[in-house]
C-alpha cells in the first residue's frame, strides 16, 4: 500500500489544502492542485483504467505529459473526455473516472470554452527548468522582452522537488529566487500550464494554455458557469530558446505494463515533488546513474528497496556507494526481465536476471516481492520542437540518446533538451543561450535575419554534459528490450498506450518493413495522444538492434506539430457559430429579415435568396417574383455589387488596356458593359463601368469578386504600368444600391425622384443621372441585368434602408415585389446573361461566351494575344448554349454532364487492353465521353417551362441537336438552343 | 506563418498578403511579336528553384501595395524586400554545397522570349 509522507514539505512553498475528489465513484482525499495521479497513488489506487486493445489493467506510469497508461474522463464541469491523470489538477469537487479502453465523446456536453491571444517578444524560452530559467533571466538582464512558457503548473522543471543543489543553493530556493527576479522585470511574462505545440517559420509559435478550474491556493481564475478552459496563443518572437528538457525512457520486458511498474524518475518525483509514496517496497532497474540516484531518493523517502539492478558492468561509483551506505548492493549486469501479478493483474513480484549488453537474459532470474517496479532506460532529449525547423537529430553514443542536429540561427537548444544532464551545466548553457539570443534579437531590425551565429547549437559539448566520471559517474548504456528465450513477445510492451508489443514490431519487420515511418504506420506505435514520448526512441532502438543498423540509419519517426494534442475547442476558440466567418450585411439587411427573406451566402455577403409568402416554397416564390419583374415592378437589393472608383489622368488608357472593350471613348454620363480577361484570355470578371468625369470611372464587379478585381487592377498599375497615373478606391461598402425593375419601374421612379426626367428619351438606356431620390442625393443608372426597364439607384449606404423603404412605399400601388438572388438568376439566364463563376470557371474566353461584341478588334488589351493561341482559337471549344429539357417541368442539375449517347448506349472500351485487367472478362463499359456541362438551370415563369444554360463543345453550331444531361443516376434528354430565351430583340429595356 | 517585410508597413503576418508568384516576369511589351510557343512560355512557365526566389506579394490587408520579396524556398529565410519593380539581388547564401546552383541563377530572370 502507498500513502503520503508525513515529513514532506511542498517545494513550491504553497500550503495547499486537502480537498475531496471522487474517482470511479469513490471519495478520495487530494491535495489541491496536485496531479490526480498523485492523489490516486496516495489513496492506493493501483489500477486506473484498462488498455485500448488488450484491455489489460494499467496504472500510473509517469509523472508528466508522457503518461501512456493512466487516462481518465473528467465528469465535473468543465469536463474532458480523455485526460492524462498526471495532468489533471485536483480541486474540491473534482469527479473523474478511469477510462476503459478508448474514450468516447459525450453527445450532450457543451464544448469547452476557449479563447485566443497573440503575443510578441524578443526571446521566447520554452521550458522553465534550470536551463530555461537561466536563459530567461539572462535575456531579461540584457533588456529583451521575454516570454517563458512551461507546460507544468509551476516553473522549475524536474528541478522542482529535486534534492540536489544548483549554483550552490537548494533547488527550491534557486527556483524561487529566479522567479522573483523574473517577475521584477516588467517585460518578462511567465506562462505556466502552457505547452508550445509548434515552432514555425520566422519565430512563430503556437502554444496551448490550459486554465485550471481552481489552482492549489483555491484561486478560481474564471468563476463563470462555463469557464474558459483553454487559450490558444500565437507567439511571434525574434529568437527562441528551446529548454524543453528530457523525457525518461523505459526499456521493454515481459509484463512491463502491470500497474506498479513505473518510470524510476517518476517514482522519485512523486515521493519528493508531491510527497506521495508510489509504493512501499520497490525494485529498481536501470542502465544509468540517474536510475540509481532515483533508488536513493526512493529509499530516503521511506520506501524499502527490495533490490536495485543496473544493466551496466560498471555503474557510477558515487551512486553505488550511496546505495551501499543505505545497505543496498547494486546488482550489476542485471535487469528486470518479467513481472508476476496478483489475481487482479497488479504487480506482486519482479524478476531480475543477468543480461548482456543487448538485453539478452544470460542466466536464471530471481524474483523479489514488491509493489513498485521502478524502471529506467535513459533520457530522451525533448527535441520535437527543434525538429519542426527541419532539423534531423543525430545519435550520440556517450549520451545513449538522440541529440538535436544543427539548428537555424534563431533557434537555440540547451539543457537536457541538448543532452546536458547536470542541472548546473544546464543552467550555465541556458544563461549563455539566453544572453546570446537577447543580444541577437535586439540587434535585429526585424526585416533581415541577423548573420549566422558562429557556433551552431549551444550546450552540446560533452565536457559540460555531466555524464563524465569526474564526480563518480559513469556513462549511460542503451538498453532496449530484455528478452529471454522463453519470454512472451506479445506481453512485452513497447508502446503502452497503443498496446504495441515486441511481437507487433516483429510482425512489421517480418512483413518486410525497414523504415521507421512504415513500422510506425503499420503498428501504430507512437501514434497515441501521448505522442509516443516513452516509446519513440525505444522503437528505434529495438528496430536498429534487430536490423543490425545504426541508430542514425534507423532514425526517429519525423516529429511534426503539434507536440501535444490540441483540443478542437481550443483551435476554434470563439470562432464558432456566427463568429466562424465574417458576415457582410447590406444596409437593408434588417428589412429583409423582417420581411421573411431566406438568405444565401455570396462570398461573405448575406443576400436574400427569395421572399416566401405564406406556405410558398422557393420555386413558387421565385415564379411569383419573376412574374412581378416581367409584368409589373420588382426591386432587388444590389448593394453587394462590387464598386471600385478608378481615377487619375490615365484612367481611360488604363481601362482600355484592362477591359476587352474600349472605355476611353465612353462619354461622360454614360455606362458600358465590360469584360476583363486574365493574361491567358480567360474571363476574370465582368460588369458595367460608368464614366463619372473625364478622369474618373465607377467600375462595378461581380458580388464577392471586388477584392480580387481590386488586387488585379493594383497589380497592373503597380507592376506593369507604373508610368500611368491611375489610382483605385474601393467603394463597395460606401454605396447602397436599389435596383427597381419592370415595366412599371418608371411610375415608381417618377414618384420618388421628382427632379428626374424618367422618360426613355430624357434618360436613355446606358446613361446615368445625378439627382435626388426620396430626398437623398443619388446617382441613378439606366442599366439592365434582366432585360426589363431598370433604374439602379446608388445612394450613400447610410440612406440605403430609407431609400429602399421609400421605393417600397412608392411601388405599393403597383404591388412592388422584392426579389432575391434566385429570381435575379432566372431573369438574367432567360436573357442569356452570364454570371462569372456560373458560366465561367477560369477556362472560358469571351468568345466562348458569344461576346465578340464586347471584344475590341482595334485595340490591344490584357489577354488579347491569348485569344489567338491555337488552343484558344479551336472551333470545338466549349461554347455557351441554351438547353431545354424534354420534360418541361424538370430543372436540370447544375454541373450535369452533357453526353451524346442515349441511356444504356455507352460504348465498350477496346478489348485489346486485357493486360490492365486481372481477368479476361469484358471490362466495364466506358461512360460516354462528356461534351459539356450544365452551368445554370431554372424554372421560368416567362417561358412557362424549365430551361438552362450550358457550355457545350462546338455548341454554337449545334443548336437543335438533342443530347442527354447526366447527373448521378439521372439521365435527362435535352435540346440545344440559342442561349437567349426571352426578348431576343431587346425591346423591353425601355419599358 | 511567414513574417513578410512589407517595404511600406514593416514586418507583417503572411495572412495579410496575397501571393503573386515569381517576380520580374513582365507582360511582354509587344505580345504580338511572340510566337505561340514563346507566348505560352510567358503565360504558363515559371521558375521553381530550391533556394533563393524573388517573388511578389500583395499587401491586401495593409497598404495595398505589391512588393517583391527574396525568399529561400528551402527554409523560408527572407533576405530582402522592395517595392514593386525592384530588382532584388541574389544574396551570398553563406551556406554550403547544395545551394550554389540555386544562388547562381538570377532569381529575377524573366522567362520572356526565352524561346522567341
């Protein structure tokens, strides 16, 4: 049985109260703020949950984020579906349960709340152990803005709770002093519970801050019913010091997953950092001096040592002597080889056997009764963040570990993360790196990287790594798997979370895999939420040994961001629901809402799609709206139309070069339809341009395309024709546009624009007038996107709603009908007017659309040269056509393919390609080749039937032909027609 | 996310910019002097070096100016930037071996007329 140490003082100096928590329905006493795993060990809970695929009982294995075994579900709010017991901070009222296998997301729980924050600094230090604290201090003293981020609740790293001295001072005192000084610097920020999950280009980092429900002092950071649980930081820094420490690595042996088996350093940490005894009687087995020192720590905490084994022939003399003083002789060249369990699967005995350097058992084993088997195979520098730079780690035999390779200038890696095991050496290296980083950062002007530092990475030289034998130490040995001829590979676990065993690795290699990446994917080793922190290098070691390759040849699996799991709730932050994506609303939006409009998204815009009345569905509403526009009067909110003012002395010349048509000859006060092409001759955008003055035009663009067109205009003005005097003002949001449409539109305009001559003669088509509409200064355009008489009223967006309402009031006698985008599309398609993005997709020229009339023969323009390229000038290019389905009530599917073959007449593929088929039976029939596609399709009130537009190969010469429109499993016969269905003569535009 | 040194606004997040591809590929003065092959080369063919690359960025969410940036496609280091139309010199890489060929090629080379 375990328990708490009565003689223990918290090294953080916090007198945390004892609180009540409930685990698996059982009430336990916890020390507030300690990890739940410590509370469980103190309460004697050995089995926390069961493993994901074998269902074996598992207990606490580590003391940190590397935990592969002890996963729990937190039920008290804010809950968590899956959490490492080592990282759940206890508070009064915490309720949790061990996970049996996989976690399940509850259906009913509200997602955790999260927010986002941005931070900038000169030096970001990741990890607040001795190296990180020293680096942050050194950088702060230089005067740099510093952020120090650490994933644990308290800074100090593994030093916190350590009995060793640093800089001649007890560890806890040194940490407290370092923190006090850091807090005295106004430009230093210390982020705890913050995991830097990604190290990206140009000093960008993503960090996940977890906010506790309550901390050790009972402080509640967020008392709202749904507190913010996560904060996602985006940190931009000039220099990064990675002081991420190292993780303890186990070695594998039969039954190494029993509750009671634990990493040696973690066991000592529970005893000294948290005052919790992870067992009463322990066997310790390792292959490096620190495992022996952990045995000393366990002994001094009051745990009986049943046996201590070291796989090396000659362990360090100092720890061996320290153990002998305590009456324990180290069994050299011995290691744990198997475990014995109680009926409920919990450790009862550990067997130690003589082993050779490959971990092969060389003689009979001896069993020792124990409730704790503390094992350690060495330490792996935490180099995941360093790997994000593209750095390839290299194996260092004296360290028996992968150390970081050369790093970019702006990334420093120090301390245990660089293989330095002694705290004093780590502190010294951290100090140097922090100082160098701060000096370099403050010298950088932010635009050009500082010159490459003369030395590559810091703190990696062997004379300071503390592994030498000067102080009675001996170098570590690499120990991977301890195997006897009779041991069961299927019970020898490599990845305790994924339940991957030696047998699984063997199967992968027997299947011919030699790459660590393939083996990882085949076995899933290292793919758990613990990110394989305890299994990654172990896997590489085992594979290298089996394949007789070097560690560098095998390498470690590539480590990519994020370093630790990031909840989707944290990634989303507040950007959910209405805040997911920016929404643009016109000044008339509230009116549309009040009048029952159904909206659709057009780019970022919310546009009314139709205005159903009573029980109307969309089809009925649109037929009614169309009828109003063709026979009476209707009104459209066209404010979303893109509007760009092009001005400057050379604006006419500029537009001549950009548009396919000529605009320098357009008279002031007149409008002209224009098409823009890319350099490749493909239609980019279209719209009406208005000449406001000699040197000023208003250019309209497709809704949602204004930003693209603006960028396009700027590109040509700045990059190609800097000699032209022309500039652009984006005016989309400045104007609200009310489009009054239909034969009765003139009556409505006459009522609200008394100063305006609305007659066809006094205000001809394709002109504009500046006047007063509904008492508001307005510009009215006589253009038409429907074929009907249209007055397009532009007013300052502030007056959009008022003018809209005035139009509605003036039109009441004529039953004026608001219409949405769906009706707009039907009306324009009846006229054969294209919409960029419907009839075009970046591969369609103006000629393909039958718009030769808009393309100047006399002048050059961007893309004109492309129109005579062999491919662009082909006769059988896809061209705009009209389509009439045989079934006059059927609306074609947009995107349906047009094929010549009738249903079932698909031709068979040639049979001579039998080699491509595994059997000599006939290959499946090849579908009839597509000849084009449906781009728009609607039901038309004016035509009394359905119709469509499409792009058809050589379509202009194929009017009258019958084809089939194929969509999914529906095949509809259609007749090809002219794309203009309504008012071919254009007689209706003047009313 | 890259930190792009806008010559007008200073270093800004990549998210504020729109990418414009290779810099220094001018629209031919007289497109009609190019045969179809040379014209297609201008339209569709761009350099794709491993190493220094002069490219264009448009500061859409900032000053709305196009600028030229010299970026190392291997590690995203940015050596220089300037307003539209500037010729950015290929820097001395200070790096070994593999980079020599990429650095030697003129990053601002226009493909225009290479087959004409």
